[in-house]
C-alpha cells in the first residue's frame, strides 16, 4: 500500500499580523512546518502553533528561513555558509524548546522560501543547512526538493535521513524542476487537477510535465498550500483523493 | 570555606559590531551569561561565545532580554507577561541548541538589562520569566538581584533554584537596592574598593551602604563587568582578592 | 456651519503581511495617517499608500511609532526623550520624501499606539515628540488626544498648531479619558451609536460619559477605525450622519 | 589645477554599538556618507553624525544600504527593483530631514556595501537606485564605481549627475575592477603606497594594475577608510600627499 506524508507551512504570522489558515490546514496534513522567527513567526505565534499541531496530532517540523522579515524569507541572500548553518541551528533550537514544553519533539526540518530554493540548486547552501540540522539533532529528517540533487546529497553525506518533497499544485518542467510561478498555468488552481497530480505522484511516482511527457518524481511528502480559501479547498481535495485511492496518508516518522 | 560564583555578560556583539572583552572576562569568571539574539548576540556570535566558554571551562548561562536591538535591551518595555514567558523560552531554547552542539548544557538563566530590572521590582514580570525558564528546563537556575524579593519569590513558587546576585563595583543604598548610575560614585572604579566590597560580600554576607551603615547582602554570585579595560582590571582584582582570602571561586552548579 | 476632519490610520501592512481596509477607509476620511516603518509600514507599503491617499484626495499625515514591529507599536517603551525626538524626525522625514515624490506634502503628524498614549499622559514624551515634529517642519500640525493636556501644551509651547482628536466609537470616562478597552462596552460596535456620538461631538462639542453625564469634548478631528468590515461600516455611518446634519467634513488644513 | 573629493563612510554605529573613527575621518575628508538606518545607523547616530559633518564643514551624503543590520549591508540580497528604489527613497528622505534640521542639505548619495557592488555589475539594480535617488531629489549626485559602467549609465539615463569613485587603498585588476579582498595584497596597508596611488589617480587619471600595466581611472572622488587606526593613518597620508602635489581637495559640489 503506497503511503505519503502531507505537509503544510504554518505559524507564518508575526506580532499583530496574521497569515494563513493554520487551523484548517492542520486538520488536513500529517506534518507541520513551523516558522521560527527569522522570516515569520515569533515566540507567541510559535507557542500557539506548536500547541495547535500537538492537538491536531500532526508531526512537528521546523521551517527555518533567512533573517528577513521584510522579504518574508523569499529574497535570495548570499549569506556565508557558516552563518546559514548557525541560523538553522538557532531556529531549530528555539522550536525544539517549544516542542519540549509541549511534550513533543521536532521531527523534521524544511528550509523556507529562498533558503529552500538556494539549497535546491547550490550544494554549498545545502551542506550548510544540513550541518545546522545535524548539530541540532542527528535524528532530524531533512525535507527538500524531490527533483534536484543538492539537498539529498548533502543529507546523505552527513548521514541524515532525507525526505523528498513534491507539490500537488505546481507544474513540473520536463527536467523535473518547478515551472516558474511567473508563467501562466504554473500553479494548479483546479482542485481536481491538483488531486489527480497528487494521486499520480503517490501511487506511480510520476508526474506529467509541461511538455506532456511523464517524468519520474519519487516523493515522500507533498506540500499543501493554505494561503487562501481556494488553496485550502485544493488541499482538502488532495487529501480526499489520496485516501479514496487507498494511499496511506501518514507522517514521515510513522 | 566560603564560596562564590563570578559571572559575566558575554557575547554581546551583533553582526559586524563587537562589544566587550569576552576572552579576558572568560579567563576570570566561573559563569558566562550569553546574549541570545534579542538585545544582542546573533547565531554566529552565540556559536563562537559558547565555544569560548567551553574552552575556558566556564559554566554556561542564557542572558535573555527584550526584543530591542536598538535599545540594547536597556529600555523598559511593557510587554504582556505571556510574551515575556515565550521570549524567554525561545531565547533559552536557542542557546540550549548551541550548548548541545558544543557538548555542554545551559545551567542558569539571568535576564538582561531592563528585563532584569523590571523583574527585580515587579512580581508579574518575575513570574513570567520564571515560567519561561521552567518551560525550558526545570533544572535551570534563575539568577536574580539578591537585594529584592520578586525574582526569588517567583523562582521559589515555581520550584526553581534561585541564585542571588550582587555587584562588586556598584554602591548599595541602605534599603539594599543599587544606587542609581546617575549619581556620582555609584560605580566603583577603583579596583581596590571593588575587591574589598567583593570580599566583604563573599565572606561576611554584608556590604557598606551609601549612608555608611552595614547591611546584609547574601549572594551566590557576583557580576563582573568588562565593558572597558578598567572594568577588566576591576574584575581581575576582585578575583585575586577573593582567592587571596580563601574564598572558593566556583560555578553555581559546582 | 460646524466642521470636522475625519482621519484614519492606514498603510499598516509590512512586507508580505496585509492589514486594514485602506481603500475603503480612504474613500470615507479626509486625512490619512501613514505608518512610517517603525511599528508597521515599509517603503513599498508607504509608496503605495501615499499614492492611494493622493488619488483619494485625502490630506497626508505621518503616523510615527516606537521601533517595535513585534508589538505593533502598542507596547509602552521607556525610550530616552532625545531618542523619541529623533525617531519622530526620522519617520516624518522618510514620509516627507514619499510625499514630495508624489507631488504632495505631509500636513500633520499623529503619533501611534503606545507613543500616542504615553504622550497623552506624560509631558516629557509629548515635548520630545513635538521637538521631532518641529524639526521636521514648523508648518506641521500635531494631532493628539482632545481630552488631556500634555500634547496640546507641548505643541503650544513649541508654537506648533495642535489638532484635538476624539473617537466616535470609544466611550469616555467622566474625566474625559477613554474607557479602557478591557472594560465591556468601551468600544461602540453599533454604527448608529457611533454616528450619534460623532454628531454630538462635531455639533455640540460634547459627549455622554460612562456615568451618563455630558462632558465637554472639543475636537478638530475624529478617528475612524477600519480594522474589520464592521469598523468600516461604522466609519461609513459616521460620515453619512455628519453630512446629513450639515457638518462640513474636511481636512485640517482646509 | 587638478581637484578631487575625499569621501568617507561615517555614522555606522547602531544603538549601543560603535564603529569607526568618525571624528578623525571628518577632519580629513570633504564629503561624508552617512548610514541611514537599514544596514547601520539609527536616528540618534544620524543626528549626531550630521551635526559632526556640519561642524567639520564637510559635504553631506546619504549612504543607503540593504535592510540587513545582521549582515551590515554586505550580503547581496536579490530584492525587487521596485523595493530597492523605495528603500533608497526612504533612507535618503530620512537623512534629508536631519539635514534640514541642521540647516544643511544632502548633496550626494552613495549606495553601501552589497548594494553598491550589485549596482556596479547589474544595470537593473543601478537603475532602481537611480530612480530612488531621482525621486528624492533631481539635484542629488550619484556616487558610484569609476571603473564599471552600470551606475554611470543609469545616472545619465535619468539625467542625474554622476561622480566616479576610486579607492586609494585597493588594488585594481587590469580590467579596472577591484581585486577581491580575499586575495593577498588587495588592500594597501602602507600609507606611502596608498598616497602614491591617490596622487596618480588625481593627477594622471591612471592607476597601476595588478599585472603592472597602467590603466585609465578617471575619478571625481576617492574613498578613505577609517575602520581602524591604521586606516586613519592611511587617510591622513593620502590627504597630505594630494595637497603636497597641489591637488585641490574639495567637495563634489564645490
């Protein structure tokens, strides 16, 4: 029986500013990636979000990003590898304290935004992240892009477990990379299409690329977005479809 | 044989900005209070500072402050108690990760600047800090002002160990509070005077107040400043004097 | 014919985070208070907001606050008066540049949140703000609480024009101060009640206090909130009611 | 009689952290580039620094950078061009307010650190900066690297005056670019060598590159560093040498 994890980015408010439909998403996913204060999230948001994740029975992960509240961690920053390593260690460590205070622990780490994208292309960045994760705990699972090599290789070199992530609602180029969000149609807004892509990835390990060809896409976890009501509807459709075809939806450490 | 801990605030640089004579101070003290990124310190500074503390054989403590880089944590901020609790938990958690990565652990927590002073006067603030510390680890020792009650009482109410802090280089009012830095003579700049006050506190549990009377001042730890070369000379004189009269200078957990 | 200004706080998003119904509010008010980047707002938000205000034909004001993104400027910070003065000058100056770039100018300054409340009670804070405003431009109008003296007095001492602000949707104590938001009923959520209070203030210079007595409340401007759809409905009701009874709704400099 | 401006980056402290020998440098240069709060500087530092520059009779310039206190503006950030434009407008506007308050005005704008370097290579960044400067004031002079084209071209396209900057204490590659700081010998630490290079640039418009050949380097202003006592000695030597050979050392607008 095929199985897959569903993850979502949560806890992305800051101070007086809210973001995302965390409660709805946490009812749909099996893993939560919690922002750690550098690109979003603050100690109050983190405490509440970890509490929500625990009550929802969802596996807890850290979602460290660049120190860039202004840019929401989406702007590539050429930070020194040693600084990336230490920023990751700091952020994961802070979340681990909230996890312990809630009687649980951090199971995985998924870099956020530009840091994730830089690591998907640049092995120096990937290795810096992996060193930070390994220093925070060798049992932690690194979540990274399924379709490129740097994060997978960096995790393997360090002896960390790697979980490959795919996207139900994003189109893939023939090379396995994500089609740029700037191109029309790159984000699937139709829940039926997103659900179909999720099922194909989970059951066949394949996806239909922009040129119509099928490509291999082995994924351990699917990312569900929830930044608007339509996105939550998408996420719900994905979960229902996966369960309908007999895919076991369960957390990575399950 | 009387004994006392000597502590210093270290790791108070940020990014390109340096502060303090950490290396010199770490050679003189038995406990280090490491800034955690909110009022000073950043992940790179913390990593280096924890490494220095470990190599110096000094006990490691967290030095959490208000989220106020601009004010160096010295400006009283009326934060909600829940936010203070979570800010403390976050900062201690981040430092605990660096401690684990260096093969050591955080032994104590001493609030910084305005947070320390607010807690010395306001039991609501003291309790919020103590809750954050307790959530980070019930084995942690809370360091607070020897001469007022709120922090001591808050720690006792929560079941945390409390360590009373006194100052070798500050004058005390007859009520046991610190004379304001704005008054002339409130800071002892003469190493001989500072050393004499340290010895009197450590051996007699007493200090001579501004009105000339002796008052009781039971302290577990003395704070040594190192923000300028004269301060380091003061610190060195204190240490030498304590050892010369047979006081055992050792960390709190010793 | 009585007249009054209607003002609203706008431009309170930051980076990826949105806040407030700016477009709806700018269609209802005659003055806009634009956040300047310290408690909310960033250069991109400011540029867009100034553009919206210009297109809406609304008078432009600066809304400086404490440097406290995390607390949205709502946490009292005991900053040095010189720092408050310079923070105000900096923030007003930044907004003035956007105003000039849009072919307009900043007409008034209304402190935000805790800074406003501290200035309404503490003449030292009020004077610091006024010095900052005066250094930014002696033609600027200072907007402050109608019902206490510190800001009015500070403006007069410096020779700045003062505009007294009242609230259509907040209850007043018999002493003329605002009833705490923590007390039930302190915020008027019924548009009819808010409109009635606005009309009474604008036409009679009086308001009914919490104890049922009428008190004097001379106001030059009324603040309209827009942090939720109900608040915008309130604001619209206030404007319609004022115009229905023949109050001229126009900007301070009109 | 040849002439040249000498400029220095000043006001690079932040809060409790100091940096640089501003007073010494301001006695040697004819133009000051003042940090504006994004990578360094805060309103208090800016106010003091503008006051120092005015008293020293030095021309005042803005030194805007990326919003990156942590990285001191030295880390390349891929910000959207619109955001760069607005960040520059905001920072220059804030400094203009301090300038007016001190009875002077901002004469030039020199981007800082990574923003300067990105603009020296990438015309999109250069144009974004120039738009921000032009919106802040069409009379402002843009200071940029003498030896590459993007900033010069961007300024010309917008109709802004451009001032070409060279470095007395950095080695140049044969292509006219700066030798990387990571290569040994790239920074001239010998005051005699730095002074000789300054004289050659100012009097001949030429410099000897790393391969020994002379290349053309037309410069309107020379940057003097002051981050350590040796750097100040270098700066003093440069000034003395220029004056000794009859170069008129004067501000850009002189």
